[in-house]
């Protein structure tokens, strides 16, 4: 039978196991108790037979009269639940207790043969086809000859009655215990699994209403279900965050593209509203091209970032000296820096071997240098240094620019984040450059950090694992 709910399955397992244990226990109990009871009957028969045999040997010799009298003398009771018989050496009945009917149990051939060998024999007979009797036959050997045989018997009705009562009790008790256990197990399972119903309900609500802000009530007991609740809530936190980020990202992206498109549309409509001089048309086309270039840059950056989100950017890493790359990018940047009369000072340029993707690293270094130039006033300075720090190559790019306010520092690596939107836009920035730099550094198992002071300057530090350190 397949149980749909965990609760039913737990109950079924529990009851089946308990049932099996109880059945095995009952079988063992019945076996050992009946063994014990039959043993005690046999022992009691042996004691009684020994009493009779000893008495016969000592006092009366064969045949023995008045057995009831013997028992009264020895045991001080009339032993009514036992039957006694004494045979002579040839197996003929001599004396018997008054409560015995001679035909009720015979002297069997087996018992007589055992007696001749000097052994006791235990036998069970059925009287009237339904009353079981246990009988011991004990030989009395005098001068190595079988002088007499003592037979003592007793009814097994009491023993069998006790065993029957025990079986009735077990047959009644085991199912009752199982029913109670099933009810208890079901109750406990329902109690223990209650939080799961809540989790299911919350998950359904989230699924139906897209209510990502919903959380599970945190359980006091930190058992597995408590942990599950915490994990579920943490997962929902992350999910909600990424949804918020995604929403923000797509609204930022569409806004970023809508602005240049509006400019393009407006300029073109305006220029077409009446006939104009050739130069005016040329100006508009140049301006259009700038907007188109800006849009292409944004789209290209967005493409890189969306690929990085899906881990689809495969780095083409190879062994390289970072010094050559930094030197080369600085030389290119000098041209741009020259336009603002900014000096690029190479403070230190150590040779550091790394395993890196040249194209991506060049893009990262260029972005940082370009930002340094963008956000530094005329005749400012950019100080570049590359050091081998053993485990990492440390590239520092320090500028004497406008700096970044303390509050903005934690956010500048976020997508589309710009401290001063207008300024960045004027400089052709989209707010994606540093996000890409962060991704590139982390893809190389490195990191990027920034320190900055408003109106003093900023210092970007990039750490990339060296080949020696990566060993
Ligand atoms: P953008 O294209 O706007 O430069 P980035 O992602 O490269 O985008 O930089 C994000 C923001 O961080 C910039 O808009 C700017 O406000 C700030 N920023 C980056 N580099 C510097 C710097 N060297 N000095 C001052 N501000 C900086």
C-alpha cells in the first residue's frame, strides 16, 4: 500500500516495527514460560517420586501400604493433586494413592525398560481424551536389582490453563497496544510535521501571488525543521534581493538606452522640421553618432555582464607577465591623459608572472585608468604601481581627482551606479565599467578594492594571484 503523506508512512513504519517486536517478544515469552512451567512440574514430580521411593526403601519394603499416609507424614499435607502408584519388580501394581483410577495411565513398555536400566522416565498421557497428565516413573534398585517402580503423576490442566490465559492476554494486548501506538504515532507525526504544512502554504502563497516578501515564522526549536525554516527564509531573502536587483537592472538598462534614443529622436525631428544648411545637418549627424556610440558601449557592457551572470564568459588564460600589460595600457592612456594635461607616473613596475586573460585584464586596467583620467581635474596626476606580493600581484592606480564620498564607496561596483550621474554621462560613462572590472578581477580569483577621499583622490587596488602563489 502506498501512503501519500509522510505522516501515514511514519505511522505505518512505526506500527509495523512495534508489531514485529511485540510478536517476537510474545513468541519468546510463550516459549520460555511453558518450558519453565513444564520443568517445574517435572521437578516437582521427581521430588515426590524420590520421597515415595526413599520411604519405601527405608520403612516398608515392597509392597508399600498406605501411600497417602506416607505423604501426610513426609509433607504434612494430603497431596491431592498428585497420583501415586508402586509396582513390584515385575511391573505389577502394588499400592496406589486413593485418588487414582488404575486404568488412567498405564506402565508403558518404554518406562519399564528405562527402569530396568535404572533411569527415570517422564511421559504425558491424555485422560478421557482431553485432560493431560504428566507422569514420572522412577525405579527403586536394591542390590542391583529392580525391586520396585514408583509412578507419580499430576494433571497439566493448571499449567496449560496458565499458558492459555497468557496467550489470550497476548492476543488481546498486542493489537490493542498497536492501535494505541498507531494513534500516538499519528498524533506525534502530525505535531512534528506541522511546520511543513506551513512551509507548503507559504511556498504556495509565494508561487500564486509572487509575494516574495513572505517569510516562514521562525520556530523556537532549532531541530531539522527549524533549520529548514531558517534556510527557506534565507533562500527567500536571496531570491527577493536578486529579483529587486533584476528589476532595478532592467529599469536602469532601459532608462540608459531610452535617454540617447529620445535625444536622437528629438534632434532628428527638429532638424527635419524645416530646410537647413548643410553644416547644421552635419552637426546633427555627428551628435547622432556620439549617441549611437554611447548606446553601443552600453549594450556591449550589458552583454558582457549578462554573460558573466550566467558564467558564460570563458577566460582565455595563459602565462603572462603583468608588467608588460600594465606598461602597454599606461602608454595608451598617456595619450588620453595628455588631453587634460594629466601626468601618469609609474612609481614601480615589478615583473609578476600570472595566469590571466590578456584581453579582459587590459579592459579592466584601461577602465580604471580611464576613470582616473575622467574624474581628475586638469593637470592632475595618476600614480601607477605594480608589485609582486608573493601570493598576489598588487596593481595600485591612484589619482588626485574628485574622490568618492564615503557613503557611495560601497556601491560604486554596483551596476549603473554613478556618484554624479550628469558628470558621468557627460564623460560618456554608463556606470557599468567598475561592475565589469570587479567581475574580471574575481574571475581571475582576485579582487578589487577602493580607498578614496573627497577632493583628494581615489586609489584602486587590484590583486591577482601570481603563478608562484597559485601553486
Ligand atoms: P562610469 O562609466 O560612470 O565611470 P564606472 O562603473 O566606471 O561608471 O564608475 C562608477 C562610478 O564610480 C562613476 O560614475 C563615478 O561616480 C565613480 N568613480 C569611478 N572611478 C572614480 C574615480 N577614479 N574617481 C572618482 N569617482 C570615480
